[in-house]
C-alpha cells in the first residue's frame, strides 16, 4: 500500500469515529468540533504518524475525561493528567500504525522523540 493510500485509510478511520481530518499548522484534535488538524507542511510519513496519533487521542478522549478529568485535555503539558492522555493516545497510535504496516524503527524513534519532549517540558519548569 503506498503512503497516499495509507493517508486515505487514516481519513477513513477518523471518519468512522465521526471526525474530519483538515489541514492545519499544528497536529491537534479538537473534540468539540470533531476535527483533527494535521500539519500538511511536514513529510507525508510524519503526516501519517501524526494523523494516527491524533486519531489515538480521538479514540481515548472520552475515557480520559471520565477517568482523569478535564485536565487530561486542558492541563499543563508536563503534568500527569496530560501525560496519561498522551500515553493512552500512543497505545492506540501503535495499533493503528501496525495495521497500516508502518510499524518500524523510524516510527518508534519518532514516538520516543515526542515522549521525551513532554519530559523536557517538565524539566524546564
Ligand atoms: Zn498527543
């Protein structure tokens, strides 16, 4: 499956959750509007990783709010509620990336780069 087909598949997964993927400057999920913004200026493979990750947030968001509280979405990025939300989203991201056949060391390297950045924010406080 070529990358453009994988991106189309991600779009389908998002649609199945009631979300729409739109181009944006950042990668983010806006649950109230059921929108996933994906930075289109990044390389297609990064776009796929980030779309999958934001879908991971879309999948886990309701449970996060129920079990952790609103801080999972709105709290400071370095605090545990947001970190827990990130880990839950990454678990779903792994599953989606595996399904797309994109699970490899490049993806894992990127994932850990992101996870490390959450903790680097913590150290700046
Ligand atoms: Zn995230």
